[in-house]
């Protein structure tokens, strides 16, 4: 396996871990929508993405955003935004909480 294949394999493994995290947490949220802030913060996926000499104000969730987009492109998760908050959930998941109301 060459370096490119290794890097691509590792990226796919990271995306799979994110998918499994979302799937495991869906039952804790109404209709299965897991807040992306919960995902990024729990998995510590906020990083500075510019060289030290450049300016960025605070850490950003760019790693999560790229991996979530991969999962969206694979049609494995859905994404929605409500106001300033965003949410993800797996598609066709049987793990969704039944609303007791």
C-alpha cells in the first residue's frame, strides 16, 4: 500500500468513527438529530487550520466538516441547520428514539 492509499484509508476510518458516534447518540435526541457541536466537542475535532504566522480567531470544526461531507456524499448521513445550530443523523437508522409524548 502506498502513502496515498494509506492516507485515504485512514480518512475513511475517521469518517466511519464519526458515523458510528452519530449512530450511537441518535437515541438521546428527538428524531435522532445529533447536534454537530456535541460531535465536534466530544470527539475534540476543533483545530486551528492556518500556519502560526497567519491569523485565525479560534479553533474551527473543519476536520469534522470534511468528514461529515464525505458521509453525506456517500448518502450515509443527513444534515440540517436550524438558526445557528446544525445537526446530523444517520440515514435509514433503526436507532431513532420513539417520542413518548
